C-alpha cells in the first residue's frame, strides 16, 4: 500500500474525539475585575482544579489562549490505569521509604475510583469502559522485567493482574508481536473529549467563569506576603486581580511563565484512528476490548474506539516538536501494521498531534511562584492528593534516568484557598 493510499477520503488532521465533542462549545464571559483564583489552561488540570475550588465555595476564572479544551485533554488516548507506571513499588520504597512510597502508590491507585466518583457525581457520560489493560513485552528481557514487577505486586499483597506468557498471548490479543505480557483487570478507557466536556459542564453548573481566547501574558505578584498573596494577571484582553493563580498549561507552557517554561520539555506525540473495521475484527485484536501498551521506551498505546469499530493507536512518531500530520500518520500506520499485520490495507481517517511534557531534571525548587498541578486523565484529586498537597506543589517528577524523584519541597504558603 503506497503512503498516500493509507489515507481515507476526507482524512482529517484533527482528533477523532472532536467528531463527538469538538472544543469551542463553551461560551466565554468578559474578564472579571477580580477573582479568588485565576486558572491558566482549560484542560483536565485547570477544570479539575476549578471544579474542586467551586465546590469549596472559591470563585475561579479559567483562561485559555485557545478554545476551552483545545489542548492535550481532548486529544489524548483516553486510556486509564490504576497503577502508577513511573516506577515499581520496590524502586519507590528505596527512594522514598516505606511510608511515602505507600502514599504515592495509593494515590495512583485511588485515581481510578476518584474518576468514577467524579463521573457519577457530576453525571458525566464519557463512555467509561473498565475493560482492563495489557502491557506487552517487546523482548524476552522485557518479559522478565514484567515478571519482576508482578512479583513485587504480589509481595505487596495486590491482586487483579496476571502474567501472560507468549504461549497464551492470544487469549488477550490477536498479535504475535510480543513476548508475553502483564494483564491487569483494572483500568480501561474513556472518551477523552466527552470527559472534558462533562468536566466543563460541571464547572459551569458550579459557577466557574470561562474566558477562552484569552492569552495570559504574565502574572505580577502584588505582595511578598505569602500568607495573603495577590496577583495581577495580564492577558491579551486586559488585566485583573486574583488572590491565587494556578498554572495548568502542560506542554504549551510559554514565555508568560518563564520560570516554569525553563523546567518543562514539551514533547510532540501522535495518534491515528482507523476507518471502521469489519465486525469482529477489533475484538479479535483486543480480547474483551482491553487497552494495550508496550514496554518499549518509545511507547505505543492503543485501544478500541468506544464503539469497538476502530483502532486508536498512539505513539511518538517523531522527536520533533511538530511534524505535518500526514508524515506522522504514515509512520504510525507502519508501526500499527507491525503490531497488527492484519490491518495492512486498512485506511486511517484521523491523524493528529498533541503536546505533552516532561519535567526537566533536576528541577530546583526555590521559592514557589505559583501553584502548579500536573494531571493526566485521572490525575485529579482533592486536597489530599499527594501531588496536590501544599507542601508538594513544586515537585520534581524526574526523567527516564532518575525514574522518579518526588521531593518534598519547602512550600512557603500552605494557606488553603478555602474562604
Ligand atoms: C500523546 C499523549 C497521549 C496521552 N494519553 C493519555 C492517556 O491515554 N491517558 C491519560 O491518563 N493521560 C494521557 N495523556 C496525558 C494527558 O493528556 C495530559 O496529562 C492532560 O491532558 C494534561 O491536561 P492539562 O490540563 O494539564 O493540559 P492541556 O489539556 O494540554 O491544557 C493546557 C491548556 O493551556 C493553554 N495555555 C497554554 N499557555 C497559555 C497561556 N499563556 N494563556 C492561556 N492559555 C494557555 C493551552 O491553550 C491548552 O488549552 C497523554 C498525553 C499525551 C501527550
């Protein structure tokens, strides 16, 4: 199949998810003259924060340079797990000690229940499907790594996972690409843009003010009193004052916040969606419609679409920050066919990019400027969340070399936002 033939007629370089829930449907309000909390960025981080604040009676304004929901939150894979994937329990314990490692792990595991609770409480219908997930080993050595991981989980008394040797792999997936893998019964997938829309609607119901098309150009600290902070927020549409500011700008963090920008490395990533497949084909590849990822450093992650008719396949197609959608799509299609040769000849209808981030390491803490929350789909928790606790707000999540390094930093202003 020539490169051009992989594109279905009407191929779009916008997310497949936007067919059901495009960004830009949330109406904006004029800039206020003042508020309790200015939230920059309207993805999951910004909206989850706004929602929690609103439920606690704190007024907030969500500002986005683009439409509400334009960023990674409506573009990602929508895959969910309840297992923190950045390190195994043993590594965590060695780095942080028993107690803290246990808290970090519990936090990660609690996110799934939290996600379910938010969806239920706020009536968010986002095609949440808890179908489990499979991590495929790309080599025999990687399988041994998964065996070790399974052993560590077992030693912790955890259940809900199973090592699947290569000989039984077809019970989970229709590919021979892997050398066995680890199957988890927890986790699954959701429709990321519908989840985002549900969060935005919940925010709206709770009185959150939205200002789309409002680039934040900078923030000025009006007082050095960290117990009663005050900011002037400068935007392309004017300025206003706020008691607190939250930055949820992800890989799109720019010159408005140079302190953060220096510490973040944006990484481009790409996802493709296939055309509708013949009935039964998706289930043959994803038994029980579980989601899948692999152990390679250059991760692929893939899943069935919520209607089980397509494959949504993501990965790092290029190390460039951005690349034309068609070029990335060609590359990803090639990887897709390596994993599922039966999809040769299947065309793709959507191919899109998004920008995630890595934190530079080491990341000096110094005096906190603004509060930052870093969340994935599930990474929203209340004030008890280990990463949201005031003393942890400036965290160093490390790079591949460091695996994970969470340090308790001296956050000078633990004043809760509650009135
Ligand atoms: C390729 C990829 C796949 C992923 N897949 C998954 C997955 O399957 N499961 C999962 O749990 N997580 C996944 N994630 C992670 C998840 O998508 C992100 O962690 C999450 O969406 C980040 O949300 P956010 O609110 O922090 O940022 P975003 O949703 O990216 O929002 C940031 C917003 O900030 C705005 N902004 C930036 N600067 C300014 C400014 N100066 N003024 C005003 N607005 C500004 C941008 O316009 C943007 O809308 C994936 C990430 C990537 C990169």
